[in-house]
């Protein structure tokens, strides 16, 4: 998320980038992480930002976007941007992971081909139990999707092999937000925040936030007069 955060900072926005439990260390640290751990981490990050700012925008990549949808259903966010965000997975994953979880919860499963073959960002393998946790997170988020009413921008690549682009439409159709739009691109795969792809999405994200900020400023001026 670093390059996206840097570009948003250049627009004069304050940026925080919390690390989720079990992330940015070693894949073994995912063992024992529960769905509640993720929801609590997201809530804590939101509360910290809300203490210091009048308005909070959440930008989430992949499961981070799912957690953003959860926050939007429980708090009055100024806006939400989801990037490559899942609401569902393939039937093979949905049915196969619970079976493997029961038989061998510590079994390492490939997570990203890029990480495995090219030393790319992310863990090459994760415990299958952590994939089950991920499925539990998106199931909970999916059940509360209709509570999301804040302005929403949905960003996705049509070539995402990890989270198919149909998820973008599912989010769009499932929320209650009146101000909602999709930014679907033909570049990149799943990690659209990487430096080589961020230029295809940051302008739309920055423009979305700046529009909302301008609208808020006009509202504040009217109330002041």
C-alpha cells in the first residue's frame, strides 16, 4: 500500500496504513489468527483515525476492502474505496478449503504464484486454516452488505485471477450507497496497488476523495452562513 499512500499524501491527505494480524512478517504468524482478530484490528485502526480527523476515508485492498465494507456498515465513513475486493470465491475453494481444514488445518497451501516463482510481495504459502478464516470474514461481510450506505468507489481489474471481477458487480449491487461507482481497468491482476499498476487506479481514487472533500467543504460553508 506504500506507493498508493505516498501519492495520496501528495494530494494533501493524511494517510495511515495499519498492518493486519499475521501480515508482513512470516506466514506461520497467521496460525491462530481469527476472524474477530481481523475485525478488531480494523475497528481499532478506524477509531485511531477518527480521534484525529473529522472525516475518515477507508481504502482497502483485497480482504482489506472487505473489512472496509464491514466498517462502512457500522460507522459513518466519509467514503470507501475497495480494490480487488472479495465477496465470494470459486466453488472449488468454497468446498475444498473446509474439507482440508478438518483433515489437515496446518497444511500449507500456495497463496500467490508471483510470490512463489518471482519473490513477489506476499507469502508464497499460508496455512489452510487461515484461508478458512478468510472465508469466514467475507461471509460475515456479505451478510451485512446492505448496511453500507456511504459513498463508494469499487476498483477492480478484469484480469484478476485471484478475485474475479464479478465481485465488483456483487458489491455494487449489494450496497445501499446512492453514491457508488466502479472503476474497472484492463491493466494488472490482483495487487493493483503495486508501483507498476498504481498509476492506473490512483487518479480515480484521488479524484473520488477530492470530490467528496469539496462537497463537504461547500456544506460546511452553507452551515456557517
